[in-house]
């Protein structure tokens, strides 16, 4: 769990690893379910939506 904006930004700067996955857009529900299940079957993790593979914060449309 992240407790501050600074921690979140540090995680983004470090990039994806076995506990953090970036998604530029909200994935299809089946794809999202697969990601969640994969984290649940390991050490846990976070899916950050609105971040591209180049670690750029692109946001999402509401």
C-alpha cells in the first residue's frame, strides 16, 4: 500500500516489476481479472491505470 504521492511517484519512476503493472487504459474485465488473479497467487501487487509502459502518467478519460 502506498501512503503518499511521493511513494507513488517513486514506484512509477522505478518502473514495472513483479508487484507493479502499468496499464495505459482500463483493461477489458477478463484481462483485469487475470492480472488480479496473478497477483493474488503470488506476493500481491498493484495495477496502476493511466500509466504507459514508458512510465509516463497519461491519465484516463472519465
